[in-house]
């Protein structure tokens, strides 16, 4: 799932270099491409069933859709590149909050690497700030760039039903090592928090994704709640059968 064509890495690399130049990178192209290649390798990890290059491409595409609502589009694009650069599917606690994406570490990586390729410290700090805003998927108040980044990352929730099912299956695959009951508890918690928000999307165009996203979340929550209840009933009935 999420396999891209053979020329996709080259496309990614060119896009990364172009974005870095737009953000003010001054180092030679070879140095910029080296950083981009490392990021592509990070996003290509074998444990990434959803948080992979396909996801990155989708987020970048949605940032482009919303770009006219940003103040610094290239910095938002760089934040998209870095938002899941550090990933650890083995941390169950991390999953319960924001999945395997290690937001703080990813933001630190962005600040370090971007300065090394000549992006100003101010711009690199801003990219890190945007990445950090994804920790709870809540845009910074009054910050249009943060709103666009958060909406782009949550855009998958509004996918057509079949694609949403693929997303759900890929997320479960990333956490296949977690017992089903624990996974269901964590996922139900995430879905409940999302549905409890007055708004899922903060940008004007992103707001058009609100209804389909809530329909997908409602359907998944209903299904998982039934599955969790069934597991509980089976666990209770088990000892009686013996």
C-alpha cells in the first residue's frame, strides 16, 4: 500500500530543492539534495504503512491547494516535509496522542538541517514552530500558515470512503504489534476527541472537508465501538466457558 512509481523519489527531490530555494537556502544544490535524500529515506521506512511517501505527497498536494491562504507557502511546505520525519511506531503512548510521528524531534531536525543549508535561523525556527503545532493537530490561534498545515495533514479524514478504508487499514498495520484491545482503546480515544471539536478544519477552504471527514470518523467510531464491545463480552464469557 502506498507504493509510488520508480521516478517518484526524483520528483520529491526536485520539489524539495525548489522549496528550499524559495525559503532562502543558500548552500550549493548538492548539499540541499543531500538533506532531501535523507528525508526521502526517512519517509520510506519499511515500518511506515501510512506515514510514508504517499502520505507526504498527499499533504504537500493539499498545502498547494490551500497555498493562497498562507503567508509563507514555502515554509509551510518545508513543515510538511519535516512533520513526520522522525517516526516511531513502537511507542504506544505516542500513538494515543499523535501516532508514531515524533513532532518535537521532527521540529528540532528541521531547525538544525535547514540552518545547515543556509535557511535563516528565523525561517528555520518558524518551520519548527509550524511542525510543533501538529502535536495536537490544533492550529496556532490566528496563524493562517499553521491552519493550512494542520488542515493539510488532517485532509485524509475527508477522503472518499474506499480511500478512507485503506487509510484505516494502513494505520492498523503500522501498529500491528499492539494488542487489538489496546489499539481499539487508543483509536477510539483519538476519534472521540476529534469528533468532539467544534471544527476539524481551520482554513476557509479546508472547512469544505468538514462534513465528509465527520461522516468517515462517525462510521469508524461506530464500527470500532462495536468491535471493542464484542471483545469485552468475549473476555467476560471466556472464564465461564471453562
